């Protein structure tokens, strides 16, 4: 069994915030295979599913973002899953909205949820899918916290939905063909309007 973790904050007030893209991605994965992420265990909401022919545990830690590692460590231990068999989905302010990047290891990159996970499990060799949330206006970045915890703007919702679909496709490819092929395919993509090339 593989563990697919989406990071976010519990509570309706955070439901459509950029910092909750991980939760949204897990919900989109669950919708696609008829699963429910509702079982309360290990400080998380979980649901078992079959994706790309593989048994997976979908999870949304309920510890709030900065303490995500506590829940992830408990889930890995409870199901005897190695970190390398885990995929973490989370928002990334350094990537333009609509872009994703897949990595097999690395640092937290300033993301508090990732910092918590790496610290709690004492490992950084696990697959992560970074979902870009950088707004098209630098004014929103003058203070990161209000933007991260506020609601997406209405005109951004189409790009958000496309980003979630792309993330779902990436997770399926990771499970079906491995992270390297998924990286070769998805890390080459750029967000609409972006001049960035390559991965």
C-alpha cells in the first residue's frame, strides 16, 4: 500500500485557500475513484482506494499545516509504509499558479508542512508534488500569510481546477509508471502565460 498525503488546514474557513491545495487534490483523487476520505485515525482523515491498479491510503492530516509531520509519522507506522512509498501533495508559492513540479527528495523549501514531515520522519526521500500558487500580481505576495490563508479569487478558480486535474494525472502516472517518467512529462509543463522553460 502507498500513502498519498495532501497537506492543508482543517476547517471551512480554509476550504478554498491556496494553502489547502493538498486537501483539494486528495478530494479530487477520491472523487475520481469513488472513495471517501472520512475515517478518523492517526490525527488524520483517511480513505482506502485503488488508483492506477494499486492500493493506496488517501490522507488529510488534521493537525494544521505546521504540525503535519505528527500525523504523517503515525500513518506510516500504523500501516508499515516506508517513506519512499509516500507521495505528498502541497502548495508552493515559488511556482506560478497552474504549474506542478515532481521531486523524489529534497529540502522543505521553506514550506512549514514539509519541514514538519521531514523532521518527524527523519527522512527526505519521498515523492512530493509541488502545486504552484504564485499569483499573477506581486502585490498579493507583500504578505504571504493573508494570501495563503485567504480564498482564491474567482478568476483563479478555473486555473485551480485545471491544476488539480493535472495533479491527479501526475499521481496516477507516478503510481503506474514511476516518478521518473512522471517528472519527465509533468516537469516540462509551464503555467499559462509563463515564460519559464524546462524543469
